[in-house]
């Protein structure tokens, strides 16, 4: 008899969700983690990022308040308070994770797990024999090898800076880069975003990318596209200089947000016969099973869709399959996602470009407007809403928004897209007035031609 039915390596979103679900079905489960419970999302990702994003929005709220008759004095911001309050909240969440695991009967084993063979995980001097092993070790930031790269920070290190930098240079054009550029700009740092391509957020709808670029620029972020960093230097006074093809930029902090790679090295995976991809990701089938029948993997270490809710879904589906006689593959289509930029993006389904590439006739419905809240505010922030529709089936293929509350709004429309809703059903839905979201059910005329051409 093995010691455990299920040994999970990694106490992040996917691992904890899978362990708890398995424990809930009576499986004997151990979870191996050497750091704080909750993984990247809780400790160095989604949760602290969202708190900092809320913080960055307050400057806008204060600006809005003036238009509503409030006289607001000089606004101060104390970085140390934000960091300390964030830390208190994370500690509370770590405790909740621990209690939830214990409540599901899961044994928490502290240390680094190593796969000794397809049925054994070693943690320190302890050998855990297992019927099934789950690898849920997540990912980590990567930086390119350029001269002086050691001076650049990654997202893991950015939350606990000793003070808010006066000037920050953010390198990259993905989720993390645009989110942190917005956060630091909103908190008052002079912010420059350097991106090697033509327009940030490759893979998102082109109108969304363009709209966000305009709004971020209007808020004061200096976005420099087609810009490669050649080197980073530290000056005698401790400040940094970022050398680009277009000149040098001074900064207190340089943040690299140039992607993440799976955390799979040193785990003994290849030695156990597990097939890894070119980035080191565990290659799995739609049951999250690796090339070794007893070893499974979920979340960012598989490099499928690297989002917390996806990892949780994969982890729970696996527990259903293994321990509840309820085989559940994971459907990775139509995953709603948000970028907590300033303003935020919410999106689900196909971009216009992807829809045009796969469907014969595509109609695009689009609206750009100043939301009611801003109508009497000195701050003018525009919202973009866009529907991509397959004319033949009338199905809404994509739903995209840039503007206040976009993430909250798109979560609901994500259900409609998952249910394969048609434009006629959107039209038959009564509006909630006055809201921004009502625009999605009141757009009548398609725009004649695509308003935007693909950026690349
Ligand atoms: P992304 O993969 O989203 O973006 C990486 C960016 O870095 C791209 O713009 C890429 O450019 C650029 N880049 C890559 N290599 C280099 C290089 N050598 N030099 C210069 N630029 C480079 O990664 P992130 O780090 O932003 O985020 C990692 C993942 O974390 C995301 O993909 C997402 O899955 C997840 N995440 C989700 C969030 C959310 O749900 N809100 C928030 C934060 C992260 P190019 O486009 O040219 O390839």
C-alpha cells in the first residue's frame, strides 16, 4: 500500500485546489510546499497586484471627486502603508489556505519535493510513496541575457520595494508590463514602458490594444514601441540608465516583465521518464496526464493557458477524474481574461483578426464613449466595447472591453459566450440603464469595415 493516494508538489492555486478536492472525496493526500501557501497568485501575483491596482486608481477617483463638488486638498501617498497592509492581508490568506487544506484532511509537507521514481516523492529525508503524483509547480519570471540585466527586477521583487521609485522603466508588452506600468504611473512615479514590438498586448484584439495605448498615454505613461534594450548601467549615485537604440533613459527601478517559464527543473521529471517541452513544460493530455501514467501536471508548469482560474479548473477536474469516478477533461476554449491595466481590459472569445481568419463573414459592432461618471469629471477616460459576430450563424464570437469595471462585466458575458449566444439573443436582452455594460446589448449597426488593421 502506498503512503498516499495523491502527492501534490506545489501549494499554489492548482495544487491546493486539486489537493482539497481529492481530500474532500476521502483520498489520502499530501501537498509539498517549501514557501508560503497560495503560490504566485496569492503571494507575488494576482492578489497583491490587484491591491496595488486599486491603490493606483485612487488618484483618478480623487480627480473625479472634484467634478462632483468635493474639494480635495493635496493628495499624499504612503508606499510603506500599502506594503504593510498588503502583507497583513497575504498573511491572512496564507492562514486560510492552511486551514482549508487541513479541513480537507490534506497533510502539508514542508520542503522541496523531488520525484525519485514514478511513485515516490522525496522531501528532505522523507520518502512519500504515492498512487498518483501531481506536479503543480507553476512558473517563474525570465529575463533576457543583456549586459547589466542583474540590475533589473522582476515582478516577484516589485511589491516590497523599500520606497516608491521616482522614475521606473518597465520592459515588456504583456499582462505584467502594462499592469505595472499603470500601477506605478497611478501611484505617481514617472513611468516609461519599453516594448520591442509595434503595439503592446500581442494576441489581444487590435482595437483593444490601440485604445489601451491611447488611454495609458493620456494618463502619462511614456510608451515607446519598437524599442529594444541594449544594456542597463548603474551609475555611481546608485541610479540606473537603460540604453536603447533610441537613447538612454534614467530610472530608479527597472522592471523586466518579459514572460515566465515553467518551474520544472531539478524535480527529477525527465529522469522519471516525463516528457518535457522546449520551455521545460510538462507535456500533458487533456486529462492533465503526462507521458508517465502515474504523474500528472496542472497550471503554469504545463504552459497551456497560464491563468489562476485555469490552474484551479484543471486541478479540480483531475481530482474529479481520479477520486470521484467523474472523468472531466478541461475545455480550454473561450476563457475570459482581464488585464488590470488603467483602464482595465476584459475579454472573452475571438479577436476580430482571429475571427476573420476562421469565419467567412464577420460583423463587428463597436462603441467608444465617455462613461456617464466622467461626464462631469475633469478627467476624460474613454471606454471601448466591441462584439465580433459570425454573420452566418449569428453567434457572438468575441466580446471585448476596455474601461472601468471591464473585468467584472466580461465575467458575466463569458457565460453568454460559453453558451454560444447569438447576436439576436444579445439584442433580446433588456439593458440595465444607465450602465456602460448596456452597450453590449444595444449595439445595432455593425461598423462597415474593420476600424483597425492588424498591427503586424
Ligand atoms: P507575457 O507572455 O504576457 O508577455 C511577455 C512580454 O515580454 C511580451 O510583450 C513579449 O514581447 C516581451 N518579451 C519577451 N521576451 C522579450 C525579450 N527578450 N526582450 C524584450 N521583450 C520581450 O508575459 P508576462 O511576463 O507579462 O506575464 C506572464 C503570464 O502571466 C501571462 O502570459 C499571463 O498568462 C499571466 N498573467 C496574467 C495576469 C492576469 O490574468 N491579469 C496578470 C499577470 C500575468 P512579444 O509580444 O514581442 O513576444
